[in-house]
């Protein structure tokens, strides 16, 4: 069955430090992969997506992610974290069965310390 | 501006009452989805609809019902049969075919006491 694992429930980084959030997936074919961000009490905003082609994808707010098929991973990175990046981040994989259903990971809560 | 609206933002109900959450989109998307979010559990799919007048159960459909009479609207009813209805509910939409991300509404927090 398709699944997404985000091994880190919480991560704390200092402002200005680099960030890597891990995402591992289980999927039988070439997946579509997504990273979303959620501020408390808000909906999810798409950071970036991978459908095909270049395995290093750039997103909004200075984020990037690299698709590594051999490791079934799609880790999210940012070279320098800002206090406003504190939020919860979700990795998702699809499409599931018909249409564009997704399976989401449990999320990683990012805390930024000054 | 195109987007998804959910109303209300906060909803309070007494146990035993049915309650309907609204979701409207003007993105011209065929597919719409309802998720439930609980702390530490990510997003779990309740129902989804690929086209008007058709919908399918997701992973946790028990105690919920939906309708899809219009392309733009996909209301979710939380029935009294849902044993633990207090949660944050998110609506999303996407294109039905092809590579497409899901777009999310701002969510409705339902509290049942």
C-alpha cells in the first residue's frame, strides 16, 4: 500500500541555520510528490511538487526538495531558516488509484529559535 | 481571486446533533476532497468526489455524509453517528486527471460537547 513516513515529529533549528526535513514514501510506480506547509489553524499551502524531469525542484519561500528514487525519499531543504518558517510541514504522495488522491505523512513541526 | 472557501471557521455543536460544513471552490476543478486532521495524525481522507453527482468513501467515512450536486460545492455532514467528531476539517480540490496538486481551504474547527 502507498504510504508516507516523516520520521521527525518535531525539529528545532536556529534562525539562519540550514534545514532538512525528511520524507520517505512507498509507492509502486513513479510518484507525484508534494510538500505542503500549514500555519496553526490554517489550511495547507503548496511549497513545491515533483511530477517528472529534474529531480531537484525549487519551490516558494526559498525551499527546495530532491527526489531520490533509489532511496524512496523526497527531502525538503532550506539553506537559511527564518523565524516565519515555523509551521508544520507535510509530505504527500500520489496519485492514489484513480484521480489525484494523495496520501499524507503525519507531519513535522518546525520550531525556529532566535 | 480563485480559491476555496470553507465556512464557518469555528463551529460548536451539542452531542447528538448533525452539522453541515460548507466548501465552495471557484477553480473550475472537477475533484473535491474532505479531510479530517487530528494532532499527530496528518490528514485522513473522509470522502472524495471526482465529478458532479458522484462520490466515494475515503479511509474514515463512517459517521459522515456528503453530496455533490454542483461542481463548485461539496458539503460535508457530520452525523450523530460519528463517535469523535471534534477535529479540524479541511476541504481541497484538484483537477480530476493529469498531474495536479490539491488546493486547500482554510479549514473549519468543529467542537462537539
